[in-house]
C-alpha cells in the first residue's frame, strides 16, 4: 500500500473519529435537552390554559358576588323606586359589557323565575335545580360540570348566589348567571392554536366526563374518558402537571408514540376549582418535529464538515506523500545508475523532508563525482591494459621469431652429427646438448604461445572451435609419432598403448 493511501486512511480515521464521536454525543445530548425543553413548553402551555380557565371562572364568580353584594342597591333594593324591569335592564347592560353570559335570571324566594335578560321561560319553577337550592340556602354555587339549558338550547355553567333583603338581612331571591360552554371552548381552542394544530385537547371532569374535545365534539358531556395512564398519574401526583409517552394505534392500524400532557385546574382566589383536568395529546413525531428537523440539519452539516475534512486530509496527505514519492522515484533512478537525475530540494513539507532531499542530492553528487573518478581511472586502466596486451603480444611474437631458427638449426646440426662416419662420445654429448637446446626452445615457444593465447582470451579474440573427434584414434596417432621419433633417436625405448 502506498504511503499516500496509508496516510489518508490513518488521518481520515482520526478525523472521522474526532468529528463523528463528539457529534453523536453532542447530538444526543442536545436532542434530549431540546425534547425536554419542548415537553416543558407543552406543560407550560397546558398550565397557562388551565390558569386562564380558572381566572375566567373566578371572574364569573366575582361578577356574581358583585351583583349580589348587599351594597349593590340596584339589584338588592326593595324600594319601589327601582322596579324589576329596571333591574333586568341593568343586568342586560352588565351582560353586554362582559360578553360572557348566555343570560342572567332573577328568581324569587319560591324558585319562580321572575326576570331574565333574554325574557326566556319567565314564570318557570326551578326550585328543584341545584343552582337554586344551594343559593337560596345562602351559598355561592357553580356547576361542577356544564348542564344543558333547554331554554337556551346549549350547555351552560350556572353561577348562582343569594339576593338579600338589606332591611332584614333575609334571602329574598336568587340571581343566576348562565355561562355558556363555548366560552370555555374558546380558551381551549386558543390553547390548541398555541400548542399545535395537530394536538388533541380534552377537558375532563373529576369523574372523567368529557367537557371539551377538539377531536370528538359530539362526545362532549356524553362520554367518559377512561384508560389513560396520564389521568391516573395526574390524580396520584402532587404536581399540577405531568407528562407521559404512550404507544397506541393511530386509527389506521399503525402503532405510534403519543406524548400526553396532563394539567390540573388550580383554582384562583375565591374560585377553588372543579378539579377539572386538561389532557393534551400530540404525536411524538409532531411534537418533536423541530428536533427531527434539527437532527437532519445537524447530520447534513456534519456530513459537509466531514466531506470538507476528507478533502483537506487528502490534500494534506498528498502534500506529504508527493515529495516522498518524488524522492522514492529519484532514489530508484539513482539505484539504476541514472545519476544525472537531479533531486529537487523540497521547499515545503517540513524540515525533515527538506533535509532528506538535501542529503539525497549531496549523496547523488558524491556518487556522481566518485563514479566519474572511477570511470576516469578505469579508462586509464584500460589504456594501460591495452598497452600491456600490445607489449605482451609484441614480446610473444618477438620471442617466437628467434625460436624457429634455433629449432631449425638444431635439427640441422643433429642431422650432420648423425651423418658422421664415426660416432664418438663427444658426438653423443653434442647431440644431448642439442636435445636440451631443442627441448628448452620448444618450451620457450610454448610459453610464447600461451602468452598469445592468454592475450587473445582477455581481448575476447580467442575462439574455441568445438567438434567431436575420436579420442582413441588421436591417442594412437600420438603414440605412433612418438615411436617414430624414438626410432630416429635410436633409443632403446618402447611405448605400449592400451585402452
């Protein structure tokens, strides 16, 4: 594997680990924190909705107390100066100013409706209704759940209080404020718009009766909510608000996670509350949509950063490996004997690479100088060797030139000695001396021939002609020649050849 690839793999692994691992940890921490923050915002929205509801109910109770307060002589005055019609007209002005009531009614001590701002059901006897019975006994009353008003054709909450005769401090009648359910719905709708248009909002009574639902309006005051863990958790908790994530069917056969937020009605000052609970249900996917979007954006940004880092790592690895590869190529060429290839001194890549390239260039120049010196010396040696060969060649030829006459003259002298009429000891001695001369002359001729052969071998001018021959025939001829020479010498010698 090339150094560039190794550097790239190592560095990209380190960069990836340095980016991905902290990013995953930071992403998980941030998303958990953001999910917690979103959950807290949902809790705050649910609490705000219930606070508004409690304040709204308190305002109705405050209106009732104001209107039934003994010092309010317009309603409680028994003088003939203010008749019932004037009282009803006054109540109409109050109703118009507040824009909160479906109607306001006055009942006498017998439970007979004697006046109404809408002039509906005058004379009807409601003495058996809870709102009348509690108020005639001196209590301020409000319904724990809305009830259906036949005369108004809608669900209302009755707020009732006693009307006192200031002269004897006796209860002379009952004032009833009919607060329509749609005013509560307005608060719930406003809360839903603040939280999410996809959220399911339900307001339930203490026994689970559905008071408001944006998901199933037909079930209002007709259905009880049961089986929700958030309700049990809320009722068993000392906190006003709780959260729960549950898995259930989304209605089309698919399982989905739903985040439930439950909030208790807190009450406000004189209004102690009805123990209503607000249940907010929203799919976890919708609730944490911003978290998913942020996570996707975070992943995209991390991928872009990782891509840029990968590109920068590639450039960095290339900037490091490129001069090293150049040095490798130059080293390979130098090792092949191409000393003319100059090493570029690196101006970048760190001091070590600069020093390495400088050292390699110095080594190349040193080797080149030494090589040139060796070449020069080698040429001188070749010249001297050539002169030596020429000298030896000349010397060998010069040696061979006098040898042939010596051998020829020796043969002539030997013939003359043998042709003599008489053979004496002296002639035999002379012949022996001639033999010695011939022998050494032949030896000298052989040495000269060997010198010439060596010279031819060194100069590659000595050719060997290889051929197949009969070794026995060659040896037989040699033996035959030797026998003839011995016979001419007239020596008492014999040669035996066996094979």
